[in-house]
DNA sequence: ATCCTTTTTGGGGATTTTCACAAAATGTTC
DNA sequence: GAACATTTTGTGAAAATCCCCAAAAAGGAT
């Protein structure tokens, strides 16, 4: 009896659920076991008492994102990742969390998952803590098995993803078949999303990434892979009301969390258009690569643009630049304005650029230029006189805008 | 004495001025002789009495344009071009014209010039009329000589012009030398202007053109030539406040007059940018040819554009079209809007286009669409939702505008 | 310095634009 | 046809923009 109490978990068990029930029986409280990404692996059913957070976790088969976020902010998860000792968490009513104790499950220097014990009636004793530690140790191998199985699946899914990205899968049926083999239902519309890191992605960072992607619940990630310094995702776009907004938001949050939680900075996200045809996956990927290439050329101008669509005129910049160079073109209006600026050391060209940048909004532009709105108005009148510009003609303004940006680029 | 009175003009004379004095003596009134383009050739000085129109003519060495215009409208010039009989002109005080008689000088079926007799004190009698006719006949050969000399000069100037247009003159000195040989002071800035006719220009039309160009006094024409259906001019741009406006006006007036006076319709004018370097004349000419080529492709869109500058986005149309085709690009926003239009038979795409055409002016666009301004606002809100368009971002709007126009062009 | 032109800024009132809300009209779906 | 969502139009008040004038400031030329 003494030996059994000493380590009640040295016993064979078939399923993790069975093991969760065992812990629950020993510690007299509800137990949940999660993997490293807070996906639910098992939960005890012996005890009916529980809290809202646990219910949500069980229903959704994963810990709700807001709970994870809170546990990060408040320090529990960082602590769990730092020690193999049990950690006590105070109840947080706003996210439905009652008092509980958690412990991380380690295999060498890697966390495989967590065990949570909810303290419904009683607080766990020091002895309970040591029992929990033993449980964590006992469950380690089981988790490792699961992970290996998962890894295998991941590997074959990555291979498939690369085939899609490189356009090696041309037949529609074949693509569908691959999805089915991987037990994935391909969403009717999707997008490719790439995060470009400053350096090649290490296996440690890969873990962080995997964790972040798995804990985020807004975006459904169908496939993912890593290539040098790029993290490449295929995400579902079905069901999203404003796919671009949500992709944007997801990308920002990812970059922010990578920076806040792991101090990995300056990650550049870019996402493709929304596709419905998996045969065009490579097009989407190529589109993204082009965006990166353009962003390299115009880092300042495109720093807030993560998408080919939103690149606007920068889509065409290279092309137009080349044309202009070939034809020795000179924008007459800009030439005249430059001449005027030179002679009278005014800054009509700058004025014009700010005005056009601000989408013809006089107030905004005046603010940026630190002048009175009337001054701007006067200058615009002069600009239209000197440069023979008709500000009512979008056609003219577009060319003016383009040539301004081109000149600026060439001037640098 | 009788024979001399019968034809007092059968006598030798050295200069036209001498001859003008002779007529003046015979008819007892001031005389002016003009060439076919109303340039002053000679005037009598015997008599000091005269009218404002004659003074202006002598001062400017040509008949003022408003006088010519009036004489066209009122029918005198058409009549003179139609008969070799003297024509009486009633005084027109508003343009400073007192009573006078005019006669055209003919060589076969071509008018070489005109003789004007001002009726200051007395009206010319029938006999005077017949004397005038004799004078016109006597002066014919003298004018012919002048014309031949002028033609020679014109020929060599045309040759020079062609060398400029084709870029055969590369050295600056050489160009200057040529100008001097032709006794022309090259203006510091100039433009090339081409009128493209529907048919090849006949020699008859050439006369009309020559006449119009010579009588127009707003635009200083330095060189001109004709090539198949194109009339090509090099005009001075120095001294013009708004060169583009003035070129525009000149072009319109020329086209209008060719149509009104000679029933030659559908002449397309195009002018180059303002140049200061005569070595770039061929560039200017090529620019014009490109405008014609673009105008052929987009006749409706560019019908009011006569200049490369003002072509706006159509400068880049071909280029972008090709790019889009190569990359199989599809504008996501437009795609979504089209889908929506299809499903709900709305017309968001058209709405968007009109709105952008009208330079984001809601009222103008609403008027064109025959809807309430609020309706348009509502639609724009929907467009920004459905198409993920940010109407504050000029960058996005430009691409939208371009892709709209491209789609429209491809759709036709 | 003086005169002149050009540019900047300010005020204030007419006009437009914008926005929220509501009613009416239209279209869709069952 | 009823119930519902979507679209159109109208109204009115707040906000902004536009426009004219004039004073002040700045710059240039003689």
C-alpha cells in the first residue's frame, strides 16, 4: 500500500482518458491533460464538479484563446515552460477559471503538454504536488507516442503542401485525393500566408511558431511548412466575412506575439489573394514572393502593405520605371514645378505630393505640411497654373502621382 | 492720252510699292496690295488719308486677324476667291474698316493676292472698277516672281524641318546654322503640332492650310511641312503664358475653321510637349505619333486629349494590359463586385467607375447615375465592404481605376 | 530704402458635404 | 402573401469646405 501510494501511476493504461481518471481518483479533483499547444488530450469524468473554463476547453477540444492569453500575461504559462514543478493558479472569474494547479510534462528539455488539476473543494497539499509530478512523469511516454504519430502526419502534409506550392500537382482529383489521405476537408476558399523572418528559422523558433499557430483559434490553418526564413501557411478563408481584414489582423497578432513572447522581431507577413482553386496555389505563392521583392525595393512606402492587392501602384512600379527610362520621358508639369521651386525656393512639388498622398484632402494635407489650409489652397491654385494641372481630372492626377513617386525613387 | 487712260498700268516698275503708288495716283485713293495670305506686299504713300484697319495692316505687315475673320463671315473673302471682279465692302466701324473696294489677283485658277482701294472721299466709278481690274492683271507677274522666291525658301525650310523631325541633325551648331541660313531666329522653346486629316492632303487643301496658318496670328509658326495626311508644324512656345492652353485653343480653332470654311472635317490635332532643345525634335515628333497610335485604340476615351501629357493613364495602358495578361492577374475587389452584381443584379461596378471618373465627387457621380446622393453613399459603403476597398487610399483607388478601364477595354 | 510682387494667414459667411436616422420601396425566401 | 433583408430616398443638423477679402509677412528688384 505504501509503495502504491508512493507512486500510484506506475501501472499500465490503454488510453489517456483512463489515466486522467486515475489521477483524478488519486488527487480527488477534476483533471485535464493538454498537449504543448493546449489541445485537449484527455479529461477525467469521475468528478462532475468543474468550472466554465474547463467546460469550454472540453467542448472545443482546446483551451479557449482568451484563457491562454490571460495565462501568458499573468505569467502562468511562462512559469510552466520554465520549471517541471507544479504551479498554482489563482481563480480568475472574468475568464471562468477557478483555483487550480498545473504542471508541465517534460521530455528532456522539451515540454510535451500539461496536466491541470482543479481545486474545487480542497487545496492540493505538498504531497499532492509530488503526486502530480509523478503523474506528469508517467504520462510522458504516452504523449511522446502521440507526438510521433502527429509528426508523421505533419511530414506527409508538408510534402503535399510543397507540391501544391511549386505547382507539381496539376490534376484536381489528385489534389482532392491527397487532402483525403491526410483526413483534411479542403475549404472552398483559401489563402497562402507567409511570414518572413529576419534569420533562418531555428527548430526552437519552430516550436514557438507551432505553439502560436495551434493556440490561435481565429484562423484555421490547413497546411503549413517552413522554408529557410519563411513560414508558409495555407489558411481557410471560408466563413470569414472580410477575409482581408481577418488575415491582416491575424498577421499582426502573430507578429506581435512572436515579438512579445519570444523576442523575435521584424517578421514580415504577406498574404495572397483569396483562391478557390487549389491548382493555383503556386500562383498565390509566387504572388507573395513578388510582394516581398517589391517590399524590398520600397520598404518605407510599402511597410504597411501585406498583400499584392494593396500594393496599389507599386505593383506596376518597375514596369513604368523602365518605360519612362526608355522613352526619356519628362513630366512637363513636374518639370515646371521643379523649376519654379528652384527659382523661388518654394516647395510646390512637395506640396503636391502630400496633397495627393492625402487623397486630395486639403485639411489633412495642410496639417502634414504645417501650413494654413488657405495657404495650401493658394499653392494648389499656383500648381495648377504653373504645371497646367487640372485637379478635377483623375487621369492627370494619376500620372502626376506616379511620376512623382518615380522621380522620388530615382532621386534617392 | 486716250490709250494711256485705257491702260495706265502697262509700264515697267521696279518695286511693288512704286506700283501701289501708281494705282493710288490713277484712282485717287489709298491702295494696299496683299498676297494670298493677307500679308502686306505694298502700300501707297501718296495719299495720307486712311482708316484704322489699314494702319494696323501696315504696322503689322499683315491684315489683322479679326478683320480677316470678319471678312470671311460677312462674305467678302469667299466672294473674292470666287471671282476676278472688284468687290465693294461696306464700312465696318467696329473693326475700323471704312468703305473700300477689293479685287483678287489671279494666275490661272489660283489667287495670288489682293488689291485694296479705300474709298475715303469718293466712291469708285464703273470705270475705276475696270481700271482696278487692269491693275490686278498688270501686277500678276510680279506676284508670281515673289511667290516663286518664297516657294524656294519654303522648300529648303521643309527639307530642314524633315531633317529635324527624323533626327538627322545631331549637332547643335549645325541646327543653328540652318536656321540662320533660312533667316529664322529659332525660339528658345517650341512645340511640334500635327494635324492628322482623314485623307491624304491634296494640293488644294494645302492652299487652304497655308492660308489659315498664315492668317492666324496667335501662333508663331516657325516651320511646317506636309506628309501624306499629316500637317506638321513647329511652333514657337516662347512668350506664351500657358503654352498648353494656347496650343489647345489654336488647334481647336484650326480644326473649326477648316471645317467651317472648307468643309474639311474630322481633323485630329496632337501636339508635343514644350521643347527647348532642337536636337530633341524627333523625340517630340515620335511622342506625337505615339499619341495618334493610342488615340486609335481608345478613340472614345481620348477624344478630347491632344497631348501626351494629358493622355494620363492611357500612356501606360498597353504596358499594363500586357503585364496583367502575363500574370493572369485578377483584381479581387472587382471580382467580388462583379459577383455581387451578378447575383443581385445591382451595378456596383458601374457605380464605382462613375464615381472614380468624377474624381470622387459624390454629387457629380450621383447626377450621372441618376440616383440620390445618399444612394451613392450607401453603395460606396457597400463597395468598400464587399470589395475591401479603402476609399481614402489613393494607391488602391488608382489600381482599381486602372483595372476597371482595362477590364472595360478587354470586355469590348 | 522703397516699391513691388508673391506668399501666408486669418476671419467670416455661403455653400457643400457628411452622417445618422427613418420611412418607403424593392427584392427574396419560404 | 408574410416575413425578412436589402436598397433607395428623404430630412435635418453638424461638420467641413469653399470663397472672398484683407492684412501681414516675405522676397526681389531697382
